[in-house]
C-alpha cells in the first residue's frame, strides 16, 4: 500500500512548497524538474533519491501512477536538482522490488514502512 491520494493532493499544495526550499540541497532529497504531458507547464517535485552504480533511484512513495512519473517516462528524461547540482537524466524506467534492496541499507526500513516497493531508475545523459 502506498501513501493515500488525499495526502498527495495536500502535499502538492502545501508540503511540497516547503520541501522545495531544501530538497535540492539536502542529502537523500532532490527536485525532479519536468514538463506536463498535456499542459507543457514546468513542474518541480520533491523526491527521495539515492545514487549508486552510476544510476539514480527515486522512491515512488505515492506509487507508479502519479502525474510526474507519467510525465518523465513519456518525455524519456528529466532534470534532477540535488545537493546543489543540476543533472540531466535519461531513460527513466519504473521497477518493482518488494524487498527494497535498491535503497541504501540505512534507509531501507523507512522506505519499506512507506510501502515504496516501486522505484524509478534513470541514468545521467551523455553529452
């Protein structure tokens, strides 16, 4: 079970604005910058992100059917703001792992508690 849709709606309008102030700088957090599929509007969504083995993995705490996930998979890439850096990522794919082995051991229990069995994986774009 993932976090409820009502919480997602509240977070989109309230919590995400506050989280946006630190998410691009704090370890383990980032801002996903993407364009709406239909509107073309720019969005920034705070996420939990983990880097390892040359890829970035994002916990899908609201599941795999959120608009931002649909936007970046349709676009084939997105921009990640993390730790004061801007990284272009490509080839986003949603993967499933109930054991949450993709997450670092120190946060695995937290990610499991959120029931984030799905995650998004993407690679840095080559110049």
